[in-house]
C-alpha cells in the first residue's frame, strides 16, 4: 500500500443532515426509489455518508466468510482516499481478513424521525504494513476497547451501494416492478489506485485466486463449492477492473 494512495488526507466533511443524500439525488425533480420506498443512493452520496460517519461515530460492521455462515463483527473505521481502514486484534476476523473478499456496512438511523441510511461496501481487504501504519497519524482507526489490536487492514471498495429512508419520500412514486438494482446502481465502483498500490493489489489478487482455485479443486461440498465460485467471480471482477485502472 503506497503512501500516495493509502496515507492521503482523510475526508474531513461535516456530518451530513439526514436529508442531504436524497436532496442531491433529487436534482432534476426525481428520486430513484426501490419498491419499498427507500431512496437508492448513488456512489458519491454513499461515499459522503461513509466519510461523515467515520468522523462521527466511526462505527461499522464487517463480514467475512465463516465455516457455516458469515462472521460479522462491529469495528471502528476511518476513510482514507476512498479506502476503509479498520484495526483488529488477534481472532477469527484478523486471521482470515488479509487477501479476502469482504463486506462492510455502516448506517445511521433516527427512529423518532422515520429517517436513516445504510451503505454497503463490497471490497478486497489487505493488511497495512507497519511502516505505513506509522505514517497514518490521526487517520489511524481508534477502537473503543481498552486494549486495541495492532493490525490495520484496508478495504479497497469494489462495489458501493446504499439506501436512505426519509419522511418526505413517502409521497414519491416508487418502483412497481421488483427490487433488482438498475444498471447505474449495480455497476462496480471504479478502483482508485496509484500504480504502486495497483501492483500490490494485483499480486494479492493472484495469490487469492490461486488459493480459491485450490480449494474448489479439493472440496466435495456443493454449498461450499458454490461459495468458493462466487468468491472467484468477485476476484475476477476486481482483476478486470484493476486491468482497466492500470491501462
């Protein structure tokens, strides 16, 4: 992880009002709603929410593949140049995170105002070197526990999606077909990497792809095989994006 990519200036934005995301989406007089009346947030609005929440509560959730089901834990996080940084101590998540495809989620809700938002990030995690950790300064995640871990990981987003619910959306027309994301929402996020970071990620992707292929060849479990195939598809998608980013 290079200095220019991973140790940049953290997004220092004031906390966003609950209506700001859909106000931006409403430019032109239209809000894109799903079937249940939630506003579908664009990537820029999602990233603004993540950056704002990182400087506010700084709390999100990360999910990695467990033996029988996804393993989910709450984490403190920061945002640096679009990457999500988390800090962990020894345990299941830290052991399995480096080189893995992961899902990260952050949200904010005000039940009394019937408003809130949620952002989901699919990405690829890798460990941050100790030299780079030393340069993070105020951007180093600060866990709430009394004895925080020393391993720092960066999640490079591959896909960023989000939803918002607000009282003034109730009279807006909503989708009447299904909840399938439209083409603009479902496309993967653009990777934003320096050449040094792209090279490092390419090496990690090749290693992870080889490991997944080995596990696919060795497993006789249909469910486990399908999970591994889905992981390989995600790795192939990131590799394709990385090729485009380096072109």
